[in-house]
C-alpha cells in the first residue's frame, strides 16, 4: 500500500515564533506529504504522543529559543519510551553547528538553518523515508 509521508511539525517550549514552521508545513503539503501541525508551546511528551497517535514517519521541530539541547534529547527519550525508534527526528532554527553535531550523535537527523531552501528539506525527507520505509 502506498501512502503519503506523514510529517508532524511541532513547536516545543515557550518559543512563540511559528512563521517558519508554517512555511515548512505548507512546503511539505505542497510536496504531497500529510502534515500534522501541533501549534505552539508543546512539550516533548505531547510531541511523542501525537507521533504515536498519528503514525508519523517524520517529526520536524522548529526551534528558535536556544533550548535545542534540552528539547531534542527529551523528545528522543520520549520516543524511545514509546518504542518509536523508527521515526526520523529532524528540525531547524537557530542551532550552532557544534550543537548540531552533538544532537546527531543522539540520533537526530539533519538540522537546517534559517534560509535553507524548502526543496532541500523536502528532498532530504523523501530520501530518508524511501531508504527507511517499506511502503
């Protein structure tokens, strides 16, 4: 059965800037993906619960608050607790390159800086899903 890629877009923590998340959600939808947008001020637990309920392939975290070294590890922990080890966790925002490297060692996928072309992000997700999913 061939189904669309299901992507969860989340804003975690107190970061109230969601324009980038909405731009990405629209780009993914336009590329044929199913998009679930959680809205603002989600917790890692809420993100993991929605990922489980919606059977997503990918979680995209938009973060501009500087809390990425707290948020991403907590999300990875919650996903592991729910046995969602096969979901790609990716994201973007203001994340220094050194921190991106540290997050990758925890299993986080590619992280994108502001201004990255949405086609680049879309292609990354499509290739990851093609390589890691059988549908």
